[in-house]
């Protein structure tokens, strides 16, 4: 397993407070997947161009996220079927800082992602109180139809561009779990570039092109649904799943 502390030590740090200027709650997201063994070379090229988020001396952080959907995965199926104006609902714990949030993510018909969130005392498998109010105010989904469907745990490194309004998250050591199953994706990296506009220049996107790493649009939630539910519809994601299988065989 790659030693993240060593790889991240040369980066200039940025604090959570400093990063507030690049929240990008209304943004365009671009996703990539690649093998973890490529990470050292990519980070070396990134180092002069990006800050790394540091919290209490830690430059990578553990996330625990609980996703909600209808009993028949209606939100997942909207994504699978290519429907625009779709929602995700999740509760998230930032492990090192022990902060908890309930979040609503909306992707509109222009491809922009808009996120609303509220702080919570803990992760709850039930949507109630302020979380229920947020679902009603930020979406057209009835919160009573939503139930906890799966957990995803991973390690996240957050970078901020030194020259543009761009954040980059690099997620690795993914584990999906529900009541009866667990699936680990060791050796996989999922990177997501978050920008105000897809036309903005990105050093990281240029590096992906140099390494012949294509953009992939599947979300971590959709990958989790597929991984834990073998009977769920998945035709739309087959090209990405085949690409993922090829990556894992090569790692």
C-alpha cells in the first residue's frame, strides 16, 4: 500500500478556513479512475501547482458516508436511465475532525452540481428533523420514501489549485458495505475535479490526458449500488465497469 504521508509531505498546505474561498457548492465535476500505482508520478507533477488540505497535521482524511434511496433504488435508476435534474441524499462523517453533515446534491440539466448541507450531531439511518426539512426545501423528493441503502468508506486527499478556482479530491481505499455484504476496491483511485466552469484550464486534467486516462462519469454511489446488488439494472454503466475490471486486473 502506498505511503501517503511520504507522497504528500512536499506539498504546500492549505487550511479548512483558507479553503472556504474555493467551496464550489455550485460547480461542474469531472471524474477519473486509475490505478493507485500511478499516484506517485501524478502527485510529483502536481506538486508545484496545488496546495494540499491539512487538518490537525493530517494531509489525508477518512470519510464515512451513508447514502439514502427509495426501496427500489429509484434515485440510482434515474441516473442509470440518463434522467436530468437528479438528486443524491447522504449523511457524512469526517472522521479526523468528527464532524457530521447531511447533504443534498442536485445535478441539473446543464450538468452543474449544486450542494446543500447542514451540520448534524451524528450520522443517523433515519431522515428526520432538520435533515427532513432540508430534503423538502432542496428537492422534490418525499423524505418518507427514503431509506438508508449503503455505506462507503474511503481515504480522501483534497487539493486546491494555486492559480484557479479549482478543487480536486483523490479518493482511495474504497469499501462499500450494507447489512449483509462488503466489497473492497483496493488499488483503485477515483479523482474528481470540481470547477466553476468546464472550460477552465486544469493541470490535473492535462495530466490525465498525458497518461491516457479517460474521463468516467459513474458516481461512487452508483458503483456501490452495482457492487452490492448483483440484480440491479446496470447496462448504461457497462463500459465503465469493463474499464474498472481492466484496471483492477492490471493492479
